[in-house]
């Protein structure tokens, strides 16, 4: 098949006006996508990989349209970024209005209201009713790095404790915090010092209760690091790149009790889990967790680069004037987008929608698991769900099968993502704007890919 009316980049419609359908006009990738990837090879650094080899010209609701006219069901949301839907009308209007007013001044040179409004919203929305402060940055890695800076300044200590399977970014410090070597760390050292790794609660693989897993982790911290040396414990309430690992109940609260008792800053990395993704505004809420500091990014600004560190006022204010900031941190256009996206999260029923999506995902995938022993585990919360694929005879991870499934999916019009330390997890992160029919069709294709493999 060939495309007879492939949309051009300049004329491509976006947002929810796009037909919400899976449509294959050519093979995937088609000729125009392949042409772009030839140009990419000649112009873009080889280390910048692309998981799904298509050239996107439009996206909205639950679909992504490529340059060949194919419409793919989006089960990835740009890694949980376009949660409100791509080109959300409120976000588009807010961005257009702000761009027409001014695009940049640098908040640390001349302030503007949008930055303050975003900080006020985050102080209100993040867990806990204590007094808070917020600082804005550009990426999740920047937010995590600054949270560590602040914790070290506040405590006067240096050690930072992280967990197996963690992912926190690709800067030098956040590579040290990240567990997975390939592709994130391999050959890029030496890394920042005073980072210590302890076991995560991973119910599918360790079989421990939350209390048992927490005791194991805390014992290692006390023996190998020392509470008196520990500035922060940094944890994802649900691990993202590590494979959507949901810790056993009680694990996070036991960590919180220990950090409080030892004056250690508990940092919750909610970069992927934040903003309605898990069926709560923040994943910490599922366990009644009130972190000292929360890092956010991804879904916050509807696709524009913005991140934040929000925490207890006495911790956040410990950094000296000029110690926090950056040229683009809290860019006014990104702040306008964030305010529109936050309005949608609060008033468009997206927390409830994420919960409903989770019910659909978990029910379908658990039904499939009952008849396919290669699905070792089904886990997640809200619109953040994954399957872990294994060799049914040994229980060992099966990354080859995982790769085959996601390749089949995009070749048949569905974008799905992999994850996991072992590369054997298929993760589902659909936009919260996706409708039930499109979500169900996307799941059909992924499960067809599993059956075909």
C-alpha cells in the first residue's frame, strides 16, 4: 500500500480533531519515515536512539499520525508526558497567548507571575499540608539533581541512598543514582560519589512483605552508610524505567518512618508517576506517604519542558540565594502550559479517568496472563501498568520476546514501550484522553503480538 494523501508537516492537524482511529496506509515504517531516518543518520548523533521508527506530523487524543498517513494508537504518551492528550486545546491556547506576550526573561533576572502560580499550585497539590516551597527547572534529571543538592545543604551530610532498578536521569549525578548500566551508564563514568544502592521491594521477584523488604534496605543503610552520614533517601513510589515495580504495601511508609526518626530527607521521585497518572494526583498518596521533597516533570506541562522540586519550607529555604536556578528554569511558555494542564487534571476528571483506564488494563492483561505463562507478572496502578515477560520454564526474564512484541505492535499501528532492568517489561502509559474503544484495540494488537511471538 502507498500513501496518496500523507499530511505535510506544516499542514498537519493536531489535537483532538484528529480521527481517533488506527489506520495503516503503508507498512510501518513507511517510505517518508524511512527517508527521515536516513537524514537522521547523517545529522543526529548516533547515541540518540529512536524506539519507534516513524516521522510524526500530528498527534492528539490517543493517536499519533506519521508522515506516510498512518495513524497509530498511542500507548506511550511520550513516556507519560502527554497525559492530558497531545496538543490539548487549553494548553495550546495558553501557550499561544504567552508566546505573543513574551517568550523569556529568565526568572532569576526578572520575575513573572506564571512561575509563581505554578509554584503555588504545586505547593497546594503535592502530598502534605505543611508549608512548602517550589523551585522550577527543565527536566526530571535537573529536578532530581537539585533535590539532592538541597538535601545535602539542609542536612550538612553527603550520602544519598537509592534503590535497585531505579532510574533518575542521564546527567552525571543522576547516572550515578540510576541502576541500569545499558544504555544509560555504560562507558560514561566516573560518576558522582557518595551514592549508595540498596534492595528495592520487588514482590514478583523477592516474595517479601513491605515490612520485610524495608527492614532489609534499612539494615543495609545503617551498616554500610550510617544514618548520621545520610542526607537523603531517594525513591520512586512506583519505579518507571526499572519496570513499573510497585513496592509491597508498607515498604514506603517504613522508609518514611526511618527517615523521619533519623533526620534524613525523604525524596519521592514522581517524575513519571505524578499528575493523575496512577489514579491519584501523586503516586505517594496510594500509600499515605508524605515525602519531605517531591520531584516532578513529564506530565506537568502537557508536552513542554518543565520540572520542579517541591518540599518542606525549612528544607527548600536552606539553599542560599543564587544557589538554585538556571537560564531556562521555569520558562514562561512552559509555565503557561503547566497551568493549563494542571487545570485539566483538576477539573476534567483525569484522576478518575486514569483509575478507569487502570481497571481496563489490569482486567485485560490478567485475563491474558491466566492462559499464557510467559506473562510472569501484571502490575501497576491507574494508567501506569506493565507486564513482565519471562521464560515459563525458568521464570528468567525474556527480553527477546519483549522486543518482538513491541515491534509487532508498531508494525501493526500501536506504540508500546519496553522497560525493566532486564529489558523484559512492556509498559502501558496511554494518554488519559484515550477512549475505551481505542485503548481496547491497542491492547488487542499487543496481545496479538504476544501470541504471534
